[in-house]
C-alpha cells in the first residue's frame, strides 16, 4: 500500500502536533520485525500521530525503517530528526452498534426559580433527570407512570 501524501502545510501542522509527544514504539537492535510493525499499527490505530525511536546509528537504516513503516502501514512519514521518526495515519471510525431497545439515559436539566419580588436574581438548580422521570410545573421531579389502557378497550379487542 502506498504511503499517504501530505502537503507541506499539512506536514508542518502534524509536526507541531507531535512536538510534545513521547515515543510510543521503540525499535532496538533487531530492527524492523513483524512484532514491531504490529505494535506500530496498533499505536497508529489508537493515537493517529506517533513518535518512534530507533536505536540505530546509521541514518540510511533509519530512513529505510521510516519508508518501510509508512509503506506497510499506509501512513504518512511526517518527520525524521536524529533517532526519532514521526508517523501519521487517520484514526479509523469505530463502528457503533445501535440498540433498538434503548431507553433514554440520565440528563442534567437546569431549573430557574424567579423571586417573587423581582429584585433578586433567579435561583438556578441543576437536577439529574433519569429516563423514567419528568419535571412537573413547579420544578419538582415526578416519576413517569406507564400509560394505562382502559379495561373496556382491551376486552373489546
């Protein structure tokens, strides 16, 4: 798979984002092994933008490792300074399973109570409303009741 091509402006932005990052993957004396490629792939899936430290003194070896990782993992080579390599790949979208039987979850609702005189500020209360509750006209919580059907209607059907 070919590496992702970025414009110089995009590459500059990614370099700035990677400045504060610590190396996530360390490549030792064995070089680029399948285990290293697998860990780099997992780190790219989790973070998108990663730093890789290579413990090799030859620049050609590090250039080869950067090119190989970018090519094998379909990532964009961002930067190579000394023994640090920076790679970027967009984080894949996670599939979210929607359930049909989901009920509404808890939510936080603000309730305003105005003063009777009008000279004071309104009181603000935050209330956590669960899925089976509602707020009554006075600002108090009521538990929602299931709507009951008529006995006569069920007997006719």
